[in-house]
C-alpha cells in the first residue's frame, strides 16, 4: 500500500452507474515520512476520510476487496486513516 | 514476491473492517547486497515480523489471499521471514 494526503473532493454527476453513491477523493501520494510525491490519484473512500487527512491507499484489483466494493470499477481505494507513523524507531507523523 | 527489510510501522484505528487486528509495516525493498532499492511501501504483516527483520512479501491481487478463510484489501502482504541469503 501507499500513503497519501487527501487534497480535495471529486464531484461527478455523470459517471458509470456502478460508481453512483461513491465518494471520490483526489489524493497526493506521499513517501513514508509524508513528503508529497506530487503523484495524484482519484480514490474511492470507504472509511470517511476528510480533506487534509493522511490515508492508506490500496491499488490494483486489491482495491475492490473491501466489503462494499466487490463489483465497483476502482483500482485505488482509501482503506484507512493514519493515526501515526514510526520510522526506524522515531515517530515521524502524528494525526 | 519481493525481498526487503521492515523499517517502520503505521497505526490506524479508523480502517476497513477486514484490516481489523492486522499490523501495517513500512518496508524498504533491498537487493542481494542489502542495498536499498526503490521507494518504501506499506504492507500487511501476517508472520509477526518486527523492525529490522528481513522478509518477503506478495504484491498485487494475490496479496489479498494471504489468509485461508478471508480476503483482505491489500496489494502488499508479508508472507515470510528470510533467515539467510546465499548469493
């Protein structure tokens, strides 16, 4: 998985039926110490993430393995909101 | 699969139910001479690894299959310790 920061909400009224009712967020992928990579994704949120939060992104076919997303056309899903990150014994991020 | 070292851990209370009780580690991919190659990533732990352990992990859709009875939303799952590399 990868870390990302939620930068914004994607509002889309005309979209695939199977995406109806799904929350789409624009995220910026981060390194493990939360430095931005400026590599952006549109990800489906299934945990109630808000703008500015650091989240965990799963990609590829695994992105559909959450309970509610079985048949949804997504290759990137937000599966966790990060509380803290420890790298080599040091806390580098805290919510 | 890929080879690397556990270099950190992340905590998340608000997460997908299927990740409940699972530890999430930061992993640095390594080459055969233990040099870091490429960017670190986050993986689900299934073998009780800890900081500094050399491990290997399965990526992509197969990473969801690490547990016999359920699938998990993971694209990187640690599935084994590496005791030694004979190169």
